C-alpha cells in the first residue's frame, strides 16, 4: 500500500512536469492567425458624390438605394483576392497587369447594374418633343442571350404606352392609358403594339415617375423585336405626328419634308448622286430623322461608311457636330465603324473630339470598344481626353479591360492606352 506522503509527492511531480510541458509548447507553437473581417460595401454612398451613378426606387415607397462602381470593386476585389491569393497590398493597377482587374470590374459593374435596375412596372416620362411627353413602362426582365460585354447583362421588356400629354401623368387617373400599349399606324405599320426588348442603359432624359405593377396578362407579353431607347422615342414622336398630337419638325412644307426624308434615306444607303440631286432641290442637310434614332443624314452616312456622301453633305453645310437622340455625333459613329479615313476627314472638318453622348461616352471610348489603335491614335493626336468618364465611371481603358475578359485580342488597345498615359 502506497503511503499518503509518497502519493502526494508523485502527484506534485506529475503536475510540475505537465506545467513545464505546457510552457514549452507555448514557446514553440505558432500563434493562431485570425483573419480580418471581410470588407463590405458601405451602407451609405461614398463621400464623393460625383462618383455616384443612377439611382432607383426599390418598391413603390422604399428609400432610394445608391451604389458606386468603386464600392462594388472593393467588395469584388476581396472575393477575387481570396480566390487568387492576392495580398492586401495589391493595387488595381496590379490587378490590371495580371489580368484579374477585368474580372473584378465586370463583377462590380454587373452588381451595380442589378442594384440600379428599374423595378417591374416602373413608369418613365419620355420627352418626345418640346412640351410634349410620352410614357413607357418596364414590364419584365430576362438574361441577355448571348450576354453583351458592354451591355446590361439583362434585357427589359418595355412598353410604350398610349398616354401622350404636356405634363407628367397621374398614375391613378391615367392608369388605363398607361396600361395600354401605343399602337403604331404610321408608315407601313398596321396597328402593331409598341412593345420591344431594350438592353441599353436608361438615358438621363427619362424620368421615373412611379410604379404601376404589371398585371398577370402583361407579364405574358413578349416580342421578337429589340429596340434602343432613342428608337422608341422616335417611334412615339412619329405616331404623335400621325395622330395630329405633335407638330411636324421645323417650318418646312410637306414637299420639302418629303425631300428631306428622301435625303436621309439616300444618305444612309450611300446613293451619292441622289443625295446631290436632293440637296439641289432644297433638302435640309441638318434635319433629324424620325425613324432612325433621330440621326442626321451625316450621322447615318458615317454609320454606314459612306465617305463620299459624308463629304457631299459637309460641302453642302451639314453640321459636323450635330447630335442624334442618343447624343451621338458623326465622329462617334465613324469610330464605331472603325473607318479611319472617315474619322480623319471628320477631324479635319472640325469635329469635336471630346463631344459626349447622352451617356457621357466619347469617340475614344467607341474606338476602344472596337480595339482600334489606329483610330484611337488619330483621336489622341487631336486632343482627345484619354481619361474621360461616361456616366457609369468607365473610361476608354476600363472599357477595353472589360472586353479583354471576353476577347484576348483587346490586349492591343489596353497596352496602347496604358502606354499613351491612361490611368485607372
């Protein structure tokens, strides 16, 4: 039998050995690393209001939510860094160099557009001419197929309504008209409803006036047609004129108006001799079309690479800086077609190299989106602002980086713009 004294001594020695081992382990083992909490986009908009973009009401009486690309890039960068083991010291410039920035920004822009997406039933006041408005409603959404790299990532089914007035409609008093589609009866149309898919960013000229939720019947609507916002405005204007609710543009007689319409069509199709004859008969070279997104004959000629027609129109007094409904100029359109000779001709005739469209995009952004280094160089040689931003905060460089995610050939324009001094 072990005596009590010996037992106590053995317990004391065992306890001392355990404590010594614990202290030794504390000295040798690595400290536990506690990961910092993931960063989140700020609940409130960032301090610089110039960086904030479009806002939208979520629900009829909900507060306005806003977000910026920068906030969302922070959030997306954290996720990407975790996946690709990028350190906290990695800058956006580093991300661009190793090809990660394109994915980060694409994720951020997609989030931003989804946050700012109009609610189903959103009613927008649509100016169709001075002191005359139409209204359109967003009915539903679906994913873009295939997705456009520079698009929204989704498309909206939009209905132009039968309502036309001189001030904003009352959602209750005018509900019936706002739920009835505009029926097109002008030209070759035979009462087709003005309903189409739209994948463009909402232009600043449209004003959200409220929510009129779509009915089950409206949610069943569909169409094979896609249309820009500018074309929608032009269609509404033509129908309003046909119905006698809007005056025909300018003070031209019906004969001169017909001649001018012929000029616009001939310019778009490159019929130079016909263009010359119509100008000689008095066609207005600066008139805007009704059915071609409000573009002038010069814009349409440049958009269809009709250089000789464009020169003829300019020689007859066409305004080289005139804008269409989207705010686009002939130079922007020529850059989009990547026709260098046409771009150089317009620049030499006084085209504003830094003019901005309704979405604040520029000719250089158009050249960048087409991966055209030659056109970009021509614009920069005339003083194009390489760091100009559109209304989503995109520059020519970030547009090119965004395209690089989908098409590797855009490495050419990305490298060109970096070397020309573009900043992230």
